[in-house]
C-alpha cells in the first residue's frame, strides 16, 4: 500500500479504516459500527453510511482512499457462454437486463457492471454495483478533499493473496466476512460466484447448510477451503466443512494487497480514450456525419421529386374551339382538335381506379379500349380470371361504380392450352 493512501473496509456491520503511513507517527486506524442494522438500498441506508463516513474521512491525513467492499454489497451474476457476449459492452447490457428483475429499471440501467475477461467458449462471471453507492463514496471523499482511488470487493483480492496455500486444481473457496459468507468456485484462474449466506452468532452452521444446498443443486465435487477475515471468530480446528486457510498478515485486515487493473474494479468515471480508440471514435463520428449528410441529400431529392410529380399531374385543357364557317377541311381539322382535347380532358386516373380489381380477386386486365362521344364514352375491357366466381365478382364490382353505366358481359370463353385453366371474358360499359 502506498504511504499516501488510506484504506476502508465497508460491510454490513460498520467501517474498518486505516490511515496512510505518516513519517515519524503511528498509523491511525479504527472501526466504527452502525447504530442500527445497515443494508444498502433501504430508505435511510445512504444517510447511515454518510453519518459513519464523515468523521472517518475528516480524520484521515492521506489524500487518496481505497475502499474494499463486503461480498454482499456486490451483485454477482453468471453469464452463460454465447458468441454474442464476447464483447464487454454486450456482456454489460446482458447484466443490466438480468438486474431489471432484481433492482428495477432505474437502478439496473445505471448499474456498474464488470464482466471478467474469460477465454473463448467459457462462461463469464460479472460483478455489478449500484451507481448510487459508488457516487456516494466518491462525493463523500471529495467533500473532505480526498480522492477515491480504488473500489473493489475484498474477497477477490483475498483469494489472490492466499493462492500460495492452494494447489492449481479447481477448488471451492468460502470467504467468511462479518455477517455474511460467500462461496466461489475457482477454475483455471476463473472465479465463479456460487451463493451467499448471512450469519449472526456462528458461521459454521450456515456454511454447512450452504455447502450442502449447493452440492444438492448440482455443484461439482471440489475441495472446499475456508478463509475468514480478521475480526471474525475462527472455528475450532476440524469443526465444520472445508480446510482453513491463513489470512495473510495474521490479524491485519489490510495486509491483502490491492490489485489495480484486475477484475473487478468499479469506477463511475468515463474510461480514458487511447490513441487507437480516439482514431476509431473520430472515424465513427465522421461516418455518422456522412450518414447525416446523405440522409439530408436523399430527403432533399425526394422533396424535389414530389414537387416535380405534382407539377406533372394532368390539368384541364382549354375548351374545344368552336367551328368557324362552312369550310369543310377547316371543320374537319377543328373536329379533330376537339376530339383530341376531349380525350386529354378524360378523367383517366379516376376511371382506372374504378376499373382496378379489388383485393382478393384473381383477375387481370389485359386490354382497355376507350371510345369518346358527346358527353359520355364507351369502354371495352378484355379480362382474364381463374374461375367463374372471380369473373362474376369482378362484374358485380363494376356494377357498383358510379362512373360506369350499362355494364354488360358480352363474351366469355375458356382459354385453350393454358395451365392452370384460364377464363377470358369481355365487358362493355358507358362512362361519364
């Protein structure tokens, strides 16, 4: 531990603290317990914690503070193997989805989730901490001119400290802390949280119950080791399951060295962006800007196309010109112009809409012929259908159209040489 750093251990019973080493002076340390049973997440949990932390932080000389957390203050999750969860960001999103049922929407969305760095094809463990607890610790330190330099669970660092007492084979480790004991399984340097169990007067009974329950639920047969933190009464030798491990540094709780950069470590600060990441971030921002410009350009072209289409809609032409004089060639030309203008003034869009077969009918318009007269016109349709039902249904549809009068079926026959069979028919009507 650096001489400029103080260390705090936060558990459900209170806070154990030690100030940084001061030249020529004894190291100050102490323990402050909560007046009432404390549990984070309750209405007065934050107020209780601030009331305990304020006098401790006021008395500290060190400018930096390391905080060790009891295991039950961290939510441990197991993420099954999936190629989609290889990236840490996807794994954090999966953790927050799992936390919705445990913490609710707002607390889960802001949770600090740290998945471990496991190998390809293996399940991942994840440690999750409420952002509100992290911010409270950071703000409490800042109010007293301190900086929170590390925020980690004690159990993981304790395991790293006692690894020399263990063999390399997979094993189970029970960490006994004040008021709570936790069970982990360690395989190839890969920690996996199993369960936690509270205890009050004696932890041997709860440990036996927890170990038995986990074995019944399918936990593999592994050697069990038990590590109790200083301040917890050690069971007599041979009592209870598991082999007892020695805490490093005898009764010194803070003899466990902090392992910065190792999983899991919580921080509410945004991660620093290195050179390569900054380049990728700049490329991403440039791609987003280009995508925005492309969207604006496409939208502008679409609006221009709509305006051009609106201008291209058929508009009413001039009225037919009246015949002048008795000059026959001139009268024929005028009649031709009148017929052309009349044809241009036909309501083709509305007429074609009325001739379109309704949905659900297997009918196809093959040919439409118009003949224009004075004030009205004749129309002839050549149609094909798959059945007589579709033919009669289409005929009934035309009878309902207000633009058409005198709709009649003049011909129908079964087309030859077609597979499947096809029925061809012709209709005539007068339109206005």
